[in-house]
C-alpha cells in the first residue's frame, strides 16, 4: 500500500532539527550528564511561587488551557504598559518564530539574518521555502547596519536579529537598536529576539512602541524565569500585526499549568532579582575558570558565557567533545570564526565546579587529539 507523496518542498528538507537535545546525547552515551550547561536553561530553577502555582493547577489539568491566555496577556500588558491587544502568547519564542514565518514568507521570499545566529529561525524559513540571506558578524556582534543593507538589497520581508545575541552573548545598546528600527526598509518586519533581555545591562532594550508596525519584540519565560519546560514565550507588537497570529496559531497550545506558572513568575520580582544576581556570579565564575586555563571569556549579557578557545573550529569542537565525553554538556557556535569558541551556560555552583575540574583534562585531550 502506497502512502501519499510529500510536497516537493518537504522532499528537499533534511530530517534534522537545529539542536540535538541533551537527553538524546545521554541515551547515546548510556549515562547522564554531571553538568547540564549547554541549553541556556536556568539551573537556578523557577520561582517557588511558580512551582506552587503549577502544583495547584495540576488538579485541573483535565481542562484545556484558556485559548485566549486572557489573564496572562493582561498581566503582561500591565507589566509592559501596553494593551492586551499588543501581546501574543506562544509555545516559546520558537513556536512564535514558526508562526511569523508562516504568515509572511512564501516560496522564494527573501529573509535576512546573521550567519551563525540562532538556527531555529533558519529552520522555519527553510520549511516554508523562503530564500535566506545571511550577513557576517562584526567583532563577535551582530551587525545591524549590514543586516538592514542586505534587507534593502534583497527586498526582504523579515529580518531576524537577537539582542542580546545567542550564541556569542554580545549586545548592542538601545540607541543602536532604535536606529536599526528607524532605518528598516519599507515592507520589512524586524523580528527582534529579546530572550535574554532580563539578564542584560540597563539600557539594552529600546522603549516599546506599539504604534510601530515594522517590529515584533519577542520575550520568554524560559531564561531568567526558569520555565523552559513550560514553553511560554510572547510577542509584543502593533495590534494588527499581533492579530495576524490568530489566523494560524494553535489556540489550545498553552497548558493551564504553563499559564499559571508564568503568571506567578511574572509577579515574583524578588525571585527574578535573585536569579539575576546568581547569573552574574556564575558568569564571573565561568570567566575565572576560562582565564585560569589560558582561555578568553567574552563579555556576556546573557545566562551563558562564550569562551574563545584560542584555536580554530576543529580545536573548539575537540574541546567540546572531550567535555561531553566526561559528562559536561556544553555547546558551541556553528559558523567560523565564532566556532573557535565553546558556550557554557550559567548554573549552580556544583555544576560550574564540575566544569572547572574537567576543563583542564578536556583541553589536554583535545591538544593531544589534534597533534
């Protein structure tokens, strides 16, 4: 019995995902990681109030979640001093990226991003047949002027730009980002990923302007709020742009537990402040470990530190492989010259200590392997 054929576009796509999860690697190794420092999760955990809220909501898990995400949208609107019509909730920023590409990108439509930037966006563009154009980083920072110039040259419908950036941890000030927004070509929408903005210095994010129909601000509860497994992200934008999501979104995609967790986390400003302090201390500890081993930590406005291993991509890959083989889960940038680095997430002291104790051995093994 024959099955129907895939669409011509689907037949051209690889059956791969942008990231191999740590669980997959653990199954392949037959052991669990001693330190889970590769996915930029918050090892410091969510607010205790969020945990209590999730436990209470579990009794009602037989009910679908509110498809309008009413309470969470209104709480976020009050938090950001905007209207609830300017907020869209999604299953993490990843899901919202897929929806925005679906809404605006058809086969052959031009899209611009940075070469080596967060690859999930690229995955969605490929899945809808878009024509992806990339520009290089400049000094380990995404280059807003080059991105806008490429968008003007190609007639791009979308630009993806992260501030702070993943995988380098670098960032631009609000004035630079606002100048980028002001200089966007007509008919081009900036998807501004601000997943790490809660961990960045003051003055990183420009003021939210919900009258601007050419920018979507993307935020998440996965990083500073420690709810990566709950899958709660949201977009802030002009109401007509936000309304477009309703044409294609999964209306029941957010669970009751996730909604209650996000509400509780948003209200617990003391826990957020605690996590920000823990992340700052962890960034310093990771930097100290890097320097003690002759490596260079890059400045970071995120919950990870990117470490220049002092060689090329092959050496950094060898260091990463040796760390993984010893039970330390980390990742690295994909594209040269950023792939000279490894990327280490912040985490509890015992996990950072495990990384510090293992790094010298991994470096020695990597040097030996590449002799």
